[in-house]
């Protein structure tokens, strides 16, 4: 029983940080253009552009 508990904790201890890093990498990658580095999010005009 103790071995199963240790194995489960080791597996989840490795999966959770990997999952969170994958989410962060996806958010960062989808936010910036790979060619020019500009933001890919559509933003409205600012006061200077009007």
C-alpha cells in the first residue's frame, strides 16, 4: 500500500508542473507573432491614433 502511495505521488508530482508549464507555453506562444514579435491580440485604437 505504501509503494502505491509513493508511486501515485511521484507521478502526479511530475504531471502537474508539466501540465502547468505546457499551459504557460501555449499562452505565451499564441500571444506573440513568431515573425515580427507584435502582439496577436486585437486592440482598439488609443487616444493618439484617433
